[in-house]
């Protein structure tokens, strides 16, 4: 795999970029009233100049802003756009009462199809839905690059044996599973324990290529209970990877510093930002030369800032391209 220190300009793929959209015509998206009123969501709308009463224009502005920043990057050339499935009831039907945000696979696939040189489709399929296997088949045929899940907000336990057919479908189509790890703060998580990466062993045992998000960070600032789990999964499963998204955030960068101790993990670490969230330069303070720190601080492009921080800390990454179906 290509190491982060030797990756040619503009060839990296960011495997963790969120697509956001207001419901508009037949795009299949949904945002709950509770979500619209949440402080974090309102802040993101303000920061990106988006307006719920102008869904069509705001949806295009979000994509245009992402394109502009990505195309302006010196190191990152493409991004996997992540959708967000909803919560489902015991019968496998969409439960809008328990769903805060839904960014549909139709919208993700359509957006990626419009910009094939820049975007890849990261669809989201909750294994609890009654047509989960059929949706894997459909999305695989449509050219999906991976399947994203967020168990905390989507209300399912990844190690439920009932999901074996779903995992086998992913393995059959060589579709990687990108799963959130740790606490979930942006959406309303009901059971935070399902963010434990150890619960991904069932998928791994079924032959799925699994990408644990956020370096397996728990997201609770001073405590990283999944550090040992990360190391054990890497050693036990050649099909286990983790992305480095959101690891510059104050509540997660302890895991970033722990990963500095393991250069041997380079080909299991995948580049990601967690766009549209910010990339903080705090992890580099006192750990890199002042000249390099100043350069990082002056780098306003989030993709480039993430790259520079990782490189300055000596953290190399593997290539997501090698995981593509």
C-alpha cells in the first residue's frame, strides 16, 4: 500500500466525508424537527450558509462547497460520500419517530454519479431493515464503494446473528463496511455500547472488510478503552482497518497520539476527515517543529490540514483504493 509520506500529490481518497441534504422533491432524505433545532445542527447550517426553507439551493451549495475545497486540495483527490440510513422497527420497517437524519442511498448514488472523477458512493444500509440484503445487491450493482453504518443512532447491535445474511452479502460483493465507533454526539444515540468495535467481530468472521471509524476512539477525552481492542483486531483479522477521521478533535486526539507508537499499522490506517467537521491543529502543538506548526495553522483546506498533521506526527496511511470492490 502507499504510505502517507510517499503518496503522490492529489491521489489520496478521503473515505469519511458526510453528504448532507434537506428533503427535496424525491431525494428520499429526512430530517426530524428535533434535529433541525439541535445546537450542533444549527451551527453547521450557519457555518455553511444553508437554509431549511431553500432545500434545493442549499443541497447544491453543500455539494459545491465540498467540491471547491476538495478540488483545491494538494493531497486529496477524491472522497467517499457517506449516506445515513434511519432506524427500523422489529419488523424491519423505517421508524421515523426514532430517526433523526436520513440521507438516502438514491441521493448518495445520484450525487456520486454526477461527479465520477471526484466522488465515490458510500451508501448506508441498516441491517435491521427487512430488505437489507436486497439493498446491498442493488447498491453493489449501482457501483457503491462501501456501506456505512452508525449503530448507536440507527438502533442495532452489530453482533446480532440475525445479520449474518447481510454480512455475507457484503462479503460476496466485496463491499467494505464502515462502522462508527465510540460515542455518538451529533445524532441521538440510544445505546452507546453498540459503538464497541469488538461487536464487529461477527462481520469480520463472515469475511467482510471492516473499517472501524475514528481510529476506534471512544470520544470521551481522557479514556480510550478500545485501544487494546484495536490492536487485537488488527492482529487477528487481515480484513480489519480503521480510518483516522475526526481524530484531531479535542475529545479524540488521545487515540491519534497512541497510534503514533505503531508505524507497523500504516497499511491498516485509512485517511479520513469526517467532513464537514473541522480539523484542529492542537494535536501538533509541542510535537512538531514551529515552522511546520505555523504551516499547519495557515492551511485552511481541511483535507490538506489533516494530511499535514498526520505526516508531521509521523503517521502514515494505507490507500482506500486497495479496498474498492
